[in-house]
């Protein structure tokens, strides 16, 4: 009987030890994810805007010739930086949202900026990108073609950490300037956006993830 009790106690100890390690790992995982979320939020609160060669406005959805509310905030902030003299060139990025679209996102941005008094000669666009990485890769190509070296990247606050990371990976000397207002204002939309960016933070580190 003594031997049986000893075996049972050993099994309970092993089970307790196993679940103890599981709990520790879960705590570490939660701390890591909280740290990543905190970093993304912190980067999105910094405005690094300073004199540069170009202002890159990252694309977002457009409805025919009208920018979505999210894209409009980015366009307006890019125009404001241009009018403040932060750079002499505006780069709008973003391709066609669908097969029936008349205008690419970048064309919508260009039209909007011209109506706000930005001269057409100050605007560069690309119309083939479909995501953030492609936005910035095409912007980098435009910068190289036009001998531009330093850029201010404009996007939503919670998108800024990823945008800057990709910019640096592509060799862009980038500064971040998040939109001072965002259409992602409600608790639900902000948390969804943040959770998506935490996911992309990890996904982008996987081979062939883009």
C-alpha cells in the first residue's frame, strides 16, 4: 500500500509540475503580447515630422473618385505636412481596389491634393500596390528614380510601427507622422486594429509572409 501511495503522489507531482509550466508559459506569452501592443501604441503616438525630401501617404480604400474616411485623413495630413514645408514632394500610393474601379487609390489622393492647392508637379503616384509592403516598395522605387532620400511616412497611428519597420527594411530613411485624427475612434475598432497589428508584427517575421 505504501508503494501505491508513493506512485500516486509522484504522478500528482508530475501533473502539477506540467500544469505549472503551462501556466508560466501562458503568463510569459501574455506579457510578450502586451509588450508588443504597448510598443505599437507608443510608436503611433510619436510625430517625428521634420524636413525631408518626400511625404509618403500610404493608400487605403477609395470609392470610385472619393477617398474612404480613413484614406481622407491620411491625405489631409500629408497635404498639411506639405503646406508646412516639410517636403517638396508628395507620394501617394495604392492601386485599384477592384476590377471595376475607375481610379486607383493614389489617383484619388492626387486629385484630392490638387483640389486643395497642391501643384501637380509636386505629386508622384504609383498605381500597382495592393498592401502596405507593396505601397512602400513602390514608393522606394519612385524615390530612387527621382533622387529622393529621406521621407515622412503618413498613416494611422496604430499602423505606424509596421509602416516604419517595412520602410527601414526597404532602405527608406523614414520618419513617422501618424494622422492626428483617426477614423478608428471607437473602443471596438481601435482594439480590432491593434490586434491585427500585433498579428502582423509576428506574421511579417515569417519567411515568405508578404
